[in-house]
């Protein structure tokens, strides 16, 4: 076992050898439907993963130029961090600067949706937070499709088998994207909100996929 205090990690050893590390506990609900207006965004559709396309777009569009500056700034900030927790915090802070999410999480997984090595949770008002329940359906979909997606105007119909965590937290919008490492494991960036005035759109997906492209190597 190990205990983390700030940037220090205290590791328990038995007979001179460290005990096996346990994975992070991620509270996924029992499943259920997440219904709403859904947009799916695949990596091959993203302009921000193709540098030459992004540079061309930045020369013609003020919005694309701002996006390019944001991606470069995030890349610079990530390069200054060495600890995994600092990298994850830096990434979530940057994401919350331009996406109207109330809660978020970075879940570092293995090759299945029940195998997590670390998890960091975030709330807009408080920064790093304690864990909260996440819809299992969302994580399973990321693993199956390996594509970013968002769901808005989520329906809370109790006469259907709706996601328990969606109902309990009264969520109105969810966004999730995969970061796929060279070893084929997946890190999930998860965002949600219960504010019905907030909206996750294709521009947010486009930007996040671009950020994921530059962040993936740092989070391995």
C-alpha cells in the first residue's frame, strides 16, 4: 500500500519488498440509458489533430487562431509538470477555462472499463474534489467506440432504465473523450453539468480532441 501526502508518497514494504499497488477506485453506477441529443466526434474528423490544417485555419479564422494559442499554451504548461497529479490538475484547469462544466474527472484506465490505475476529480467551485459517481454507460461507450461524444438535454424518464447517477445528480449534459496511449490503454476525460443553460457542442469536442492529442503522451 501507499499513502500520498502532497507530493510525497509513503510506500509500505513487506520483507524488504513493496506490496502490490492497488488500482484507483472509480465509482461507476450499475448502468442504464443516457438519452439525449448526442454528438459523436472521431479523431479523424478533428482539424486540431492535423497541424498543417490548424495553421491554415488559424490564418483565416480568429477563432481558430485563439484555439491554436490555447493548445500551445496547454502544451507549454504540461511540459513544466513532472508529477502525474500536477499534470492532471493542469489539464482540468485548462479545460474548465473554456468548457461550461460543473464537474470533471480524469480516469486513467487499463484495457477494460473496470481497471483504473488513477483518478482525479474536479469541481468548478472547489478545484480538486472527492470522487463522485459516474455513469457506467459513458465509460463503456468510450471503450467500445473510442470516440469523443457529448449528450445534451438528457432525459430523466423514470419509466425507462435510466442511468442512476444521471438521475441522482440531475445531470443535463455529459461530455467524454478518450486519450489512447501507445500501449493501447485509455485515459478518459469526463465532464458533466446539471445547468440546463450550459451546452456542450461540437466546438468543445473539436478543441478537446486537439488537447487530448498533445496531452496523451504526458499522461502515459
